[in-house]
């Protein structure tokens, strides 16, 4: 009649048995259904019950192992991908810091460089990391001064970072990049206190491995050194210089700037006076040497003739001063014990023609170096 459940439709014994089994299964609890299915499988395959239980356990264990293996593979791939991604981002941030340092305080170049690296880095909370890395590069590569202070202020403005975010950035730069570089960290403290005084950077000083008084002294010396460099860069003569306009970036009062300038001028004047005295002393020594050489040449004709080492002629004498026998036999030979140079002054008047300041024409030895030659 077209109705499968009609009593007029004949059913095979197998179909009738299956339907009866399904009706019984529907009336069973889940545990009873599992046991019934296990008995059906045992009866249909001829396997023993412990074999069926073992097979079920293995199938379950195999499925769990496959799931764990797949999950571990996915985790390993994800870890490596994250590691590569973090490495690439770190390299980009390092390159960003160097590029921004190179731009200095040029607002246009800073904005263009920032836009380029933001595009490469993609979305993410990178601003503080970028600023921390930039701060370490700035303190490392640029000398402290008005230009470095302006560069930091322009970079903060380009990155739109409020002062409340600059404090953590300074601390991150100190802890991550400058922990073992106290000299560079000292420069960063100097820049922070002048470029971002309201950013709460006082904790930076505690990261320096020195006492508070020593840190104050170092910062004071750095401030004075930076002031003098600003005066020199202004092109003025130090002795007549005035306080340059650039020192306003150093955040010092006009009175303090004038004290620095007065101290610098006093030290410069004293240094110039000492240099002039040393130059005068050198001139005097040079002149004295020239006078002495001229006198030696007058008393030793062979030096004037350009034939050092030759025996000088006996000094001209007349009357009672003339030697009685003539020749070298009436003159005593005096030999320089330093170089062997020999002179023959007249006997009895050996040093009449050689003053106390006489020196050996050949080696410059004093008069006392000449001894009577035994030969």
C-alpha cells in the first residue's frame, strides 16, 4: 500500500529481528547499549571479549596520540613563527632608533622616518619599545648639548607620546640597554632632566652605580662642560663673549649662566697668560742660545770657517806675550775629555783668551772638560 509500517507489508525475518533489536536498544540506558553492542560484535565476529576491549582501548589511545601529536606540531610551528616574528620586529626597532638618531631635530625627516617604520612594523603596542631603543641610541651616538635635547623633544612630539609614557620609556632604556654602561646612562639622565623634566625621570639617578652626591657632581660637571661647548660653538671670543641663546635648552637661569661664563673667562684668561709666559721663555732661551753660539764662533775661528775639528791657530801675541821658541813646542796641548778635540793655547797663558763660558767647538763640553794632554 506504499506504507512501510503497514501490517500488510511482508518483512523478512532478519528485518523483523533488527527492528525488534532497535526497539530494545531505545529502551536501554547508554551503558546497557554499549554492552549490547559489544555482545553483538562478539557474536558476529567470533572474537573473544578481551580482544574486543583491547581493540577499543587501542583505538581510543591511537586517536588521542594523533591529536596530541598534531597539537604539538601546531605549537612548535607557532613558537618558531613567533620567534622569527619577534626577531624581525626587534631588528626593525633597532634600525628605527639609528635612523631617528641620524635625523637629529629635523621635524620633517623625523615624521617621514616614523611613518615608514610604523608601516613596516604593522599594528601593535610598539611605541614605548621604539622610544626606549631610540633613547639609548641617542645617548650613545650624539654628544649632549642643545641639539640632542631638541632632537629628543621633536621625536617625542612626532611619536605623540605624553610625558606620562616617557617615564617608563626612560626606565626601559636604562634597564634593557644601558644597565652596564654608566657613562652613557649619565648622559641619558642629563638629557631626560632637561628635555622631559615633567616626565617623572627622577628614578633614573638611582640606577647609576654611584652615591647621590657623586651623581650630583657628575651632572654639574656635564652641565658646565655643555655650557662651555655652547659658548665655543657660538663663534665668540671667550674673553668678550656673552651668554649664547642655545643655553636656554639647558634649563639654567640667567644668573647661573653668567656665573658659568665668568668662571670660563677667568680660566681662559689664566690659560692664555701662562701660554704667553711659556712662549716668552722659549724666545729668551732661543736668543740666549744664539748669543752664545755667536760668542763661541768669535773665540773659535774654525767654527766660523766651517771646519770644526781642525786645530785652531794660536792666538796672536806680541811683546812679552810672544812665545820665545815659537811653534807648538811652547804651547801646552789641551784635549777635550769628551770628544778628543785639542787646542794649543800659549804656554803660561793657557786660558787668557778663553773665557769661563768657553765650550768645546766640536761637542759643546764645558771648559772644565779640557785636560792637559800627556802626549
